[in-house]
C-alpha cells in the first residue's frame, strides 16, 4: 500500500495533519516511510502496529519540521 500526501502549491507545515491514521491495510502491522519532494531517501521510517484495525502516527508535523530545520 502506498499513500501520497501531496499538498497543492505552496503550503505551510501547519497544513500537515497532527494525526495520520492508516486503516486500509492487511495484517497486523504496516511499514511507514516519509519522503520529501520525491527524494529517494526517506527522512523517517518506522513500523506501525494495528489496534482495532487502524494504525496511527502522531505529531507527523514535528518529524517533518525537525528534518527541515536540520537542512
């Protein structure tokens, strides 16, 4: 499964959702990788485990903002 979050035009990090929930996957876990600007290297990756058929990541905005601050 691949999900693309592509804001249109110029966007601020405030438009990134605080909670990102994945519910349409099979199995008990999903591997999540975050890429910026179609890069080949992910800025963050983790395995999320399902609870009640859903897996969520919280504070996605801070992960992306931290990467941007470093660069």
